């Protein structure tokens, strides 16, 4: 179909590939809302669950840590679990993005979106 068009045919192929990439990127962005990761602290006493987009979904706190004298410790454990979950979410998002770029024949370390 594009034979004989020379550079125009190559440009059409590039545009089609860009549109496919855009569609896959949009789908991946949507999928990030349903990919769930869990972070924890205090050897599992506090667990935070969030999406690959970093949106906090839930906290699970073992009741044994509720001691009025250790309020700061509990707060630190909660923050640590949330940070762990968000770090894992970021790692997972980057891994999913790498799969997408490799599938499109782009370098694995290419950062998208630009």
C-alpha cells in the first residue's frame, strides 16, 4: 500500500507506530490504577496498600502497637509503611513502562512519558 512512496511511506509507518504507542501508553496509565502493591514496616505490623500510581488504598495496623506511650513510634511505622508502598508503586510503574518500551523496540532505559 505504501510502496513507492519513499520517505512518505516511512513517515506514515512512524505515525502509525506513534499512534500505537500512544494507545498503549494510555492503556498502561489506566492499568496503573488497578495494579496493587503493598509496603510494610515494623516487621509487618503496619502494612500500606496502594496502586502503581501511588494512590494509598488501605492501611492495616496490628492492634498490638497501640500503646499510648509510643504514639511517635506508631506514627513513624505508619509513615514508613506508606513510603515503602509508594516506593514499590514507583518501581512497579517503571517496570511496566519498561515492558511497554521494550515491546515497541525502544531502549529499556528510555523514560516515558517524555
